[in-house]
C-alpha cells in the first residue's frame, strides 16, 4: 500500500486557539466529515470528493492537498505553519551531555 501522506501538512483552525495539522488524505477526510452539515457547501463537497478520489487512486495526492487548502482558505480557517511555542519544547536534563 502506498502512503497517503501530503508532501507538506495543511493547518486548519478548529476552535479559537486550536489548530489541526492535516498530514494525509485520511486526516483530511476525517476533518471534512466532521464539518457541521449545516455549514457544508459546494466547496466542502468538492474537497471531500477530491480526497476520496485521491484515496482510491483516481487523483494525485497533491490534488487532495490543494482541495483541502482551497477549502480552508474559502472558509477563513487556513493557517500558516504555526510557530513553535517555548512551552512546546522540553529542555533535556543535563544539557544533552553523556557522562561515562
């Protein structure tokens, strides 16, 4: 089975301060399937169908990524790659030195 990973992740807002990293076709489908039905429209339908077609091998993976990015842009939820916050990085104890 070939991997369904995107060449670069897509970042979409979920809530005010929560960003979801979409790294594969499966992630994209999960995100789009969770989208509220009352807010679905043609852009959502096209993105979801494109992802399913890419999953089945009928379209390239890049087209699924492009569709998800277009969906995010249209909805105003596309986020540039989030910066790493200082609290996300754990400093190793001992500064990384090995003692013998």
